[in-house]
């Protein structure tokens, strides 16, 4: 069990560019979550997958954001036409449905800076 | 609507002193409750959780928390602070049947040598 892995750890981009982040969950976990954390705040929920199905999306997830989990394993989060307000830490978490009340385990995050 | 309030965005304690980080939640029914710790430039690590059963729960690194339904609180304590405890601590709730965690704004703990 190598834990939740996120790549890249840091991303610097210019406003208007597209960026994509990857998350590899704990191998047997069938649920995967994305959160966003801005400076001085707690993480805020963005979206949730069970296997390959995206079952829930927050109102924070604007049209410029899209998340996929095509084979029910790793997931990608893409932000199109980035804005300075997108600068944040993007956290991925995973859990196993029905195990220990679906405890969520977090990765180290991808820190996005939009210049 | 649920909310999580962490009183004190910054807490400083001397090494060896008691650590008390406060968390209150608002919810129509008792949710599941969690404390996570975040070290600089890292993700969140689960310290402890309350789901059902015993209201005093013990976690890693000597931390514990007590769920008090009447006070809608889940305060985090540690009898003796270590320098390595310096970090940001987040209280979080999850409603039964819900999938996402709802976090407080965090408390930054500083340990003074």
C-alpha cells in the first residue's frame, strides 16, 4: 500500500493555459475525491467518483473544470483557461466503500500557481 | 446546513504543556467527526475519528478527542506537546449518508521550546 499519489506536486502556469493533474488512489479503493484548499482555509469538496462514475459535483466545480476516472483507477482533474483565482492546493483522497465508515486518505496535493 | 467552527486560528503552547484545539459543529444529527493534521507542503493525515461507540477516541501521536453531543463539540487534546506537533490541524465532519467531508478553517499550532 503506497498511499494516495498525486502528480505533479507543483505546477506554475500562465493565466489562460490549461493544466491537468493526476491522482492515483490506494489500489483497492473504489472511491476517489477531489478537494481544493486555498491559503488559510480548510479543504473544500469538488467532486467524487465511485469506480468510474462521477456521482457528485460541487457548485465550486465550474464549467472550466473537468474530472475523469476512465477505468475506475487513477483520476485526472483538468482546468481549462486558468485564472488567478484557481491558484490553490488540489487534494485527492480515496476510500473503500463500506470500510471503516469510508475513511478518506489524502495525497500530498498539487499546488497550482497561476501567474 | 452543516458547519464546523474551529475557535482560534492560531494556538501557541510551550513544549510539554497541554494542547487543546477546539471544534464545534452544527448538524441536525450527530455526524461522523474527524481530526486531520497537515504539515507544511503536505497533504492531510488522519489523526483520529469518531463514528459510533465510545465518545472518547484515541488517535496517533498521543492525541485524543471527546465527542460531546450536548455541546456539539469534538475538541482535540494532548497532555504534553512536542516540537514535532507544530502543524495545521483541521476538524472535519461527514453526515451519515453523505460522501464528502466538510472542514473547518484550521488551527495552526505552534510549540515554543
